C-alpha cells in the first residue's frame, strides 16, 4: 500500500508541475499520516442525503412487516377472513421476499443501485394501493406479495449501497441506520395503526416513497458499482460528490479501481464464483446467521405481536406503543456503539438478548398455562417481548453489513441473493406456521425460538470476524489471502 501511495504521489507531481508541489505533498502527507483521505471522517451533505434516501426504503420495509400486527382483527372482520386466511396474508410477504431475493443481487448489479431504487417504488406504491382499496382477499394478498417482492430486493440493496458510499470509519454507524429506520417503520405502524383504520394505515405507508422519489435525482450512484461497470470518470465524480469538493479522493478511487480490475482478471462474475473455496466460509457464516435469525422467531414477533400481547393478557395498544419506544431506544444505542464496540461484540450481546427474551416469553406462557403467578405473567411476557424486539433491532442489520463487507463486488450479488433467499424461506415458515404452533403450545413455540437464538449466538461467537475500521477492499483481500 505504501508503494502504491508513492506511485500516486509521483504521478500527481508530474501532472501538476513544480508550482503545485508543496500543496500536493501536504495532501498526500495528510492521507498517509491519517490512514485515509482528508474527508475520511467528515459527513458531507450529499453523503447524509444519500443515506437518508436509502433509509426511506428501509422505513418502507419496516412499514410492510409491521402492518399486520395492529390490523389483524379489523382485516379479518371486514373481509371475513379465517385465521388460516390471515396467516396466508401475513406469510405471503415472505413469498414475495423470496421472489425478490432470487434476483436481488443480479438486478442491483445489472441496473445499478439507484435505478433499482426507482423500480422498487413502483412495486411498493402499487402494493399499498392494492391493500388500501381491496374488497376481495386475493387483491389483499397480491398487494402484500408486491410489498414482499420490494422487501426481498431492498433488504439486500440498502445496506450494500450505504456500505459502498461511506468511508470506513463511518460505515458501521451509517449502515446501522438501516435497522433503525426499519424499526421506525414498524413502530409507526404499531402506533398509528392503533388509532386509524387498516385502509388509512395502508395509504399512510406510501409516505416513504413520496419522500424518496424526488430526492433520488440528487444522490450519486455507488462508486464501487461504477468501477465494476467501467465508468471510471463517473466513479471519481461520485466520490468527490460524497466526500466533498475539497476532499482528496485519488487514493480511494485508485484502490477501488485496482481492486475491481484484479477481481475481473480472475473472475467472470458467474453465480458459481461465490462457491469458490475462499468464499465458502464467509457464505456459510452469513447464511447460517440469517437462517437462525429467522428461525429464532423474528417474523412471529413482528407480524403477530398484537395477538401475542393479547394472548399474554396485555392490552394490544399499550403493548404496541411500548414496543415502538423500546425499539427506537435500542436502535439508537446500536447505531452509536457499532463503530465503537465493533460488529462482533454488539452482535453477541444482541443474540444473547434474543435467546434470553424468547425464553422469558415462553416461561410467561408456561406459568400462565398452569395458573402460576397469575398477576406477574403479563409483566414477564411484556418484558420478554420488548427485550426481544429491542435486541432484534440491534442484531438484524449486522449480517447484511457483513455481506457488504466480506464479499467483493464480483460475488456480492450472488452472496446477497443466496442469503436473502434463505432468509425468505425460513421467515415464511415461521410466519405461516406460528399460529398453528401456538395452538400446540405457546410456551413450547417460544422455547424453540430461544434454542435457535442460542445456536446463532454460538455461531457468532466462534465464526464471525471483526471488520471495524477497515476498508472494504482490505477486509475482502484479507479473507481471500487467509483462504488460500
């Protein structure tokens, strides 16, 4: 790296001549001495705007998955749905997510990050309009299927885009905004859905797209995607836009181009490339994490939290509002600490919280079934559910951040599609069968969730690497080197 920086320095001196010698050397000195560009730690207006626009997608993601909790009883009553019908409505979001997951990596690599965001808005708005104005169950399901398709792609797209536009010292913090915005989307559905009709709530959920659409024209494309498709001049313009007009971006642009070029020389970007020996370990780690996260009951707690509260003897309105507050608070804490504590310690704390809170929720239902400690069981259930959803907000974004960090751009799309597909399949199974499992045993269902969360904790403790404070190229090069 030092040799590479000296070559960059020499080329700049030749290009600018003696008159720029002192200024150029000062800039290079700051770069080398600081371990990055002058703007490495700065948050520019365009970087903040780009993150906000991407975060609007995540907010919409949260609206889609949180919608079913406060609306279950009213939708069932208005449209005459059975419990099986509503289970289909709840779980069909995951069917759409599976369809989106299959093409998520390929479509974002083919069309680019920005154009894909444009297309997602069409499916998002259409889905909510179908739900808001439906008079028949099939259109209700079709609308939710469209939302699921959007979620299947955006679940991969948003953290990838944010990770690719941010400098290394801000990447964790900015990417942590994704689950925070997802949490706010869910929370808004929980709170607002307690006071308005389910049709009005569907129309309110369109607001994130209305905010995002006019702003998409003002944000740059991902510099790493531009490098991958050979648009080097636009790559430098995008970096300068993101880092600020006075920022020194030559070293960062050179590193990105050199790394992408080296990948192209050894890879044809096929789907099977991700199964090379050097990528198998990170793929198994991340795929295992997202599968165990889904099997740990995330969709059950998210889609049916209102029903869980009522079953535990808690007012649905009080429970959902408390849930919104808990998610927001812990989401903020996760955003603050992810770049300070690192990904791995924060992930372990969150997974331990998921395991313990699932067990606590199961214990509350077990005590309720045997009529032990009747007055305390609702409180125990409330603590368990709030702790679970708070821990989930902290944990959920880290696996997708690791997809962005561990895999180079030539296999990132394939890895993301595979992980997204696995997450969709396991999430659908939990969403569809949860109501049936609770008829068998509510306590047993949550104990099973706790066991899967425990397995995820063991996986993270033994296999997940720490990636804090390193560029994407440094992380990916170290994985490739260690696997040879």
